[in-house]
C-alpha cells in the first residue's frame, strides 16, 4: 500500500507527514518540506518485462 504524504503548516513552519506515522523535520520552506515527503515516498515504478 502506498504511503499518503501531506504537508502541514504550523506557524511559519511546514512539516511533511505520512500515513505510516513518519514525520519530517519542521522547515521554513514549503518546498523543502515537499522534497522531504517525496524522498520518504518515492514514485512507484512498474517493473519492466511484465
């Protein structure tokens, strides 16, 4: 089952969170928080040859 990541804002900080319970560090940059979420949840790839 793929992870569901979201970005939550708390004051001037953005935090990446995942449905598995993982939480990234608080960031002042929303873009950095999005990068944290993408790093935690890389895109799914389809195996070749199937």
